[in-house]
C-alpha cells in the first residue's frame, strides 16, 4: 500500500505543475495591453523621440560597421585621433538631428494605427495606407542610422574596427580584409 501512495505522489508532483502551467497560459504580450501604444514600449518611444537607433542598424553594427555613438563612448580604448573624434561627433550629431524628427513621425504613425484598432474603425484600405506610411518612415529612419555606420567605418582604421568589435563582445572579429577601406 505504501508503494502505491508514493507512485500517486510522484505522478501528482509531475501532473499538477504541468496543469498549472497549462491553465495559466501566459503569452509574451501579457501586460502590454496597458501600453499607450501597444506596439511600442515606453523605452522604445523614448528612444525613437531621442533619435536613438533602437536596433535599426544591426545589419551594419554586427558586420563590422561601427556606430558613431558607440565609437565616441569607446574613444579612449580605440585611441581615436582628435580628427576622428571631431568627425565622429559631427557624424553622431547629424544622425541624431535627422533621426529625432523621423522617430517622432514613427511614434505618431504607430499611435494613429493603434488608435484605429482601439476605436474599431480600421478598414482594409486604412490598414494598407497606415502600413505604407509606417514602412516609409521606418525605412528613412533606418537609412539615417545605417548611413551613419557607413560613414563611421570610413573614419576608422581596420585595427580600430577590430578593437571595437572586441570591446562590443562580437565573436566574429574584423580582420580588415573583408572590404576596401579608407580609414585614417
């Protein structure tokens, strides 16, 4: 009899937690329904409004095209020359000045789309129009950040790019032989 009780306890100890997990079907969206704009977190909104990249330049960043903000943050470790530092700062300032109004536009478009769904007024035609507008803004914003990475790479020597990758924790280090380069 004792053996039977242990068996029942063992089965219950597996079945009860599994049932509890299944009953509490949490989704990755749980809690996001309270956001002002459902598709954007408060941090994403803040970042877009401030002209930050929000991951839009990963294609460049992770393929040995450093970003001006991070280059400036690592200026000492990268041993930037005064000219490189000045040019990187100008590049960053220009990128941010161009990105902030585009970020505002993106947040406005997301707010509009969110509102139409919240009000239950969205139609297929409006959806197509809203998504086209959003895609256009995001493309221009992404181009702003990616272009800054292109320009930043031209300011750096291959050894600086390799060091940058190392400092940023990227495993696939830059050898300086991937592409033609006109670093200082």
